[in-house]
C-alpha cells in the first residue's frame, strides 16, 4: 500500500470518528441555565440564592428533577452534597465526576457555579440521548455552601468531603442569625445519609466562568487553567476608644480610622508583589451606631498570590 493510500485510509478513519462524535445540546443547556436563573432572580439580571435558603432548596429540587428525568441514581450525603450518577459498564470502577454549586453570593450572577453543575448534567443528558454507556460511572455533583456567603467559610460541603474539615465543624457553621448548617439542611430536606467522605475518583472536571474581566477585555473566549492560587483569610481587629459623637476632639475620633488607612497602605504594598490580590470583604464596626465613635473595627480580608505571572493561559478567539 502506497503512502497516498495510507493517507486516504487515515483521513477516512478520522472522518468516521469526527462524524460519530457526540455533541451536547447547546440550546437545552442554555434553556436550563435560564430556567435556574429565574430562582432568586434580581432586578439587575443576576441571582441571589444563598445556601440552604428556600430559594436554594428550589434550585436543588429543579436540578434533582432534571437528573431523575434521565434515570440518574441520586444520593445526598451528610453535608447535603448531591451526587447524580449514570452507571457505567463496570460499576466497580471509580466514577468520573464533574460539578460545582448552585448557591450564590448576595449579588451573584446567573452562571457562577451553576454552569459547572448544569454543564455536567448536560453531559449526562447527551450520553442518555445517544444511549451511550461509558466504561466507568459518571457523576454530576452539586456541592453545598461553596460560596460561604451565608455560612463562612467557603467550600464547606466539598471541604468536609475532601477531609479538610470534619463533619461536626461543617454542621456547626452558623449564619448571621445563628442558624446552623445542619439545622438548615434538615429544614429544607437535604440532610442526607451518605457518608460525606472522600471516595475513589477516576477524574474530576469543573466548568467555570472566569469571574474576572481579562477574557472579555482581550476578546478571548476560553481560558485554560494551568494552576491554582494559594488563598488565605485573615481576621484583624483594630482597637480604639469608645466615645460619644459630637463632643470628642478630632484627634481621638480619627485614631481608629487612621489605623484602617494604615492597613490600606499596607494592602497597596502587598499588591506590588507579583500577582498578589488582597480583598477586604467584611468591615464591622462595634455597636454600629450613628451617634457613637466605635472602639473596635473588625476586618476580614482575603489574600492570594500565584507563583506565576500568568495563572491561566488565554485561548484563541472563537471565529
């Protein structure tokens, strides 16, 4: 067989593989994203669906109903993490997993986390459309309280599953009203019985939006993650002197806030480091009264830095 004939055979085989490749239903995925976005929709086009609220329960219920429609097995663990499973030819093999979260920040968007959950579901739907059975099982996962907006810290559900936090710690996290994760899981009907512990996994994937302006600013469509940022949370309390507003001399009034300003200058110095980011996400004033000078300020800030000047590689623009 000559070189030309070999080339023709190779091209023919490639064509067969290409034509037989399954494609997701993009319209269905988009419609699912938009339907989920109606739960907790905000006036500005985003979503407010805090973890373990009634709205979060509605989002979970919708996801579960979609999974049941395609015959997935469903398990909920002790932290409320949802595992939708499509069995493979060999159920004894570790599963291939994909997922993210459905809870949002107070002023969250339609796609953060949700894209990862519903993208994983769309893969299972597509396999179901084609009656295709994979060798290993496939699982779509919805993690509990990934954002940490209602129950700090973030990533509690996946953290307990991975062994970073123990179950008692996860269950005992409280919201600003003193309600615990365990009580709220029970209230909304998502306190499961499956052990929340790490089990063998073949691979894990997570689709995610960028959460930043870089891709749009550079008119790129895809960013390929090549590493993760180390992230630390710091709590700082600045102490001053309580006093009454309107009668206390200015030098004393300004002491505590000068401390905050000094902290801001330190923050700017940190930002000069390569790829360093510092965000002050919470500022709490003691008493928080209009007619008093606070004697204490609490700051909760997040610091992260990457060892590389490029935490992800920018992909090419879609034609």
